[in-house]
C-alpha cells in the first residue's frame, strides 16, 4: 500500500512565487528518488484557532500563509531508501537553493494509509 509524507509550513505570503519555483524544482528531484506524486496546497481558508490549528502548529505570522503538502510513495521501504539517498544528494544542501520559508517551523511526518475512497 502507498506511503504518504505530509508537511505543513508557514511561507511569507510575498514568497508565493518563490515557493512555487522551489517546490517545482524539488518535485523533480523527489520523483527521481521514487515519489509517485506531490500535492502542494496554498492556504486560503485556514482559521487560526485558539487551542490547536495549522497556523498555531507552524507559528504562522500575519504576513505568512500556511502551506499543506504531501507526497505519495509506492511503499514505506521505497520511501526510506529514497530519503536516505536524498539526504546525501548535494541538491538538498540548503546552500544549493535557499528555502523561501523558515524550515525550523515545518511539521512533517510519514503516514500509512488507512482508507482511500
């Protein structure tokens, strides 16, 4: 069964085009390592919440937008092998292309699918 990596970040709203270019560049690299598909979503109805919310989770500031994205792998084994290789790839060195967001506030994780309809 497919395996999913999910991410939530806060991107300065003025960096939307830069983020899209960054995402497109790295999508091609992810595909080289076995990712089947990638979805990038720019938030437009993401309420702030009082106890929990996407904005709270990534410490989103007023001039930032929440981005929610995920990538699908064929399996966890392929994902683990892909990430191991990617971490050694010089294209993933932060000096190769600066992130247009604060990576320290990114939340991410790997998920096994329970249901797909």
